[in-house]
């Protein structure tokens, strides 16, 4: 699943269910194989965050 962040400043760090993803930047690809509840968070260089919760069925 392709992901893109807009706004913010500098580098981006992505976290899925509290665990950091290996990819960084404004555009990343999320590879999910398991059904269930997820929380995705992105943080920029100045500590701004955005988060979304979703269910993979």
C-alpha cells in the first residue's frame, strides 16, 4: 500500500503499531499480510505527528 505525507518539515519517520518502519521519507510503501487492527504514525524533523487507525480485513 503506497503512503504519502504532505506538509511538515524535513525527514519523515514511520511507525506501525509502535514499531519503526525501515523506510523513511515522504513516500513509503507498506506491505501488510496479516488481518487485524493497525495504527500508523508519521513524525517529521520537528516532532509533528499524524496518526491513523485502520483495520485490515
